[in-house]
């Protein structure tokens, strides 16, 4: 991302430019709500007091993702460069710049929407095993295992929305 937030309306305006990239943390952290902010700024192109505002802006943007308004998880933000103006730069401008950069980066990324799954255990008499498996499958569930002789215990993962 390379996003510039400019707003001029009479008196002092708002100006903030942020450059860097977003990347997934790891597949282990997916769905864990993990977030990392890596400041790789060299020099003082962005004064240090505005770096926390940039971090806050990305955190706020992650709470309302761009796909469905769901939170974004498992993401690392790497801040590499930016620009500040002596008069027009402030904390609010850099928060807005971070939020705009997030939207810009997510538009070019390939985000994945995660669906919550419920681990389900169903115990039925053996004669109804086929019917129970069909009901789990009808609800877009995945049967993991089946155990038992007279009573069968079916372990399955089913989307929460289908329960």
C-alpha cells in the first residue's frame, strides 16, 4: 500500500502518507485474532508520535473488514515509509491514512472469509445411523468419525449458521 490522506478545508488541513504492505501471519494464527504491527521506518519521515496513531488506524480498520464488515484476523502490517507535513499532519490524519491504506490493500489482496464451525457429537440407535448422517450432510457438515454398535456416536463439524 501507498496511501495519501489529504484534506484541505480553509485553515489547517490534514495530511498523512503511509507506505508498506500487509501479509498473513501464518496459517496457525488464522482465526486467532492475531495482529502484528512492524515499524520498519528509517529516519524521521513520520515523527515517532504519529506511529502509534497509524497502528490505531489499522486496528480500527481491522474491526470492520472490507468484505462483510467482519473482523480481519491473522494479519501483519509492515510500515516502511511515509510522509508528514509540518503544519497539516496530526494524529487524526495518520489514523485516516492508515484506514485508507487498509482498504486499498484489501482491495488488491485475496482475503478469505472464515465461517465458524461447531464440533458436534450425535448419538443415535444403529438403525437411524443413515438418517443421522444424511441430516448432518444436509446441514453442510463433515463427518469425522462414527463409533459404536447398538448406539452409534457420530462426530462431525457443522457450520454454526446451519445448526
